[in-house]
């Protein structure tokens, strides 16, 4: 078993630093674009055989983990808030939820009804991958999912989300509680179906102050992670723009904390303490930079980490579609070689 990813999550000794990349399957790869042609993203996600194929595509580049091909917004549909990925716009929720009436109507669904295709993809993937590469499952965290549900799509200010949070805290907590319970059941079901680690994506949490995170978000993340944390698989807790939130994020749960590139990995790890593993944190746009510039920065991340146990190399946020595939391969090889050499 190729298990250096799982070993690093548990802060056990490894032969070299494991690496995988958020959005490692996607538009930067020709194979993905070909399979996507004439199909929507949702069709790919909802057809287990296709989701399996896409999940496996990037592994030829040498990643140490596979991440299930799906999307954090999939639970919205069975909750009663259908959406689509509109060309060039990203996700569009047809009827955004902005008041108590809308929140009351949302269903706290079980993953078996409405998300069974994800669980089926996991079962198929475990058969394909067994003995080779570990499989990561994932879900969106309550705040990040709520932001799409309330805004109706991507937002830069989260104005409506914050308006609801501050003007009607009771409804806000009802909404967050419903999403958190769906996410808890969904992650549980993914692990039961065979996911060997899970990542909770709280991508947009960096828009909040520590006070608001603690008051309006943290109890709901804790609801998810205190339960999932008992299942014996590594839990990666990821956010971006989290420099002021990391201590609270760590308190909320997770055995691995995911960092973006805005924070220096060494001092940030010192601040969080040795009791946690760290994933990160190359700026994903460096994968589009001149090769030597990129490689120097890959080595700089590894050198900053030094011999601390529990590092999983990753980008600080998803790979962008413009990324040259060769650079991804070169980055992976560089991580493996440089980190192995530093261990000699
Ligand atoms: O990492 C992986 O390889 C697994 C697959 C994965 C996708 N989405 C597929 C996808 C994962 C882990 C996600 C998570 C996700 N989805 C997040 C959290 C991570 C992050 O990026 O912050 C968020 C916020 C979403 C919501 C989402 N999905 C947006 C905003 C968009 C449109 C933006 C864009 O890049 O076009 C998507 C679409 C999406 N999800 C794509 C992929 C590969 C784009 C590809 C396509 O349209 O074919």
C-alpha cells in the first residue's frame, strides 16, 4: 500500500513528503476536457463510472492521494435547493434562500437518498485504487455552503450572507444547523463507503472576523467534526485567508489543518503546535510561473517545514485551469526528491 499520505496525516515517519493537489482533476488536463465535452459538470458527478474515471486521471502524474471527483454543492439539491453550473459564471442556485420561510423548507436529508451516486463512486474507486493510492472524500463546511445558498452563487463581499447572520441570528443558526447535520451524515456515509480520509472545505471563512467565526460558525463546524473525528480516519480542515482564524479552526476540530499561501508555513505551524499535521501551501499560480521559479518555491516550502512530522504538500487553493500539466508533474517529482534527500 502506497500510504505515505495517510502516515503523514497521522504524523508518522514517511520516506518522503506526500503530495496531492486540490482540484487535481479538472480543466487543466486534456483528458478531463475531452470527457467533459458535451456533458455538464453535474452529469460527470452523478455518473459514478465517469466520476471514477475523472478521479483517476491525474494519478499518472504521481500524486500520493486521490480525491473523489464531486463538488461541495451537491447536497443542495436533495436539501431542496437545486442549482446548476452556468457556463463562465460558476454555480447558480435557482432559488436562493434568504428568509425564514426558505430555511424552514430545507430538508435535512440522508445521503442515501439524493447523494447515493457519490457513495457508489467511492465504492467503485476503492476497488480500483486498493493497495495503491488512498482515497480522500470531502464536503463543504456549513458557512461556505450557506454562502452559495444565500448569495445564489459566487460572491466577493458575502453581503447577503452577513446580513442574514447579523439581522436574524435565530434563523441563521437554524440554517447552519441544518447544513451541518447534512454534512455530518454525508461525511459519515463517505467514510463508511470507503473514504480513507476526508477534507472539510471552508474556503470562504476568511471573510469573517474571529468574533463572528466563533459566534456564528464554529459551533456548527464543531457539530460536524466532533462526530467525524471519532471515526478513526484523518480529517483535513481547510480554509483560505485564515491567518486570524487558525487557532479557532484548530479548536473546532480536524487532525490536519490546511493552509493557504498567504501564511508562512514554518512560523504558522509553530504557532499551532506540534499536535497537528499541516497541509499546504504553495500558491497555485506558482504552477503557472516559469519552471525554475516554481521549483525554487516548492523547495522553499519544504525547507521551511524541515523535519517536522506530518506535512502534506499541497497548493493553498485549487489548481487553476491555465496550469501546464508538465509543471504539475515537475512539482510532484520535486517534492518527492527534495524531501527524500533532506531525510538522508
Ligand atoms: O479537488 C478535486 O479534484 C475534486 C473535485 C472538486 C470540485 N470542486 C470539482 C469542480 C472539489 C474538491 C470541489 C470543491 C469546491 N467546489 C469548492 C471548495 C474548494 C474551493 O475551490 O474553494 C467550492 C467553493 C466549489 C464550488 C464550485 N464548483 C465553484 C465556485 C465552481 C466554479 C468555479 C470554477 O472553477 O469554474 C465549481 C466548478 C467545479 N467543481 C469545477 C471542478 C473541476 C470546474 C470544472 C468544470 O466546470 O468542468
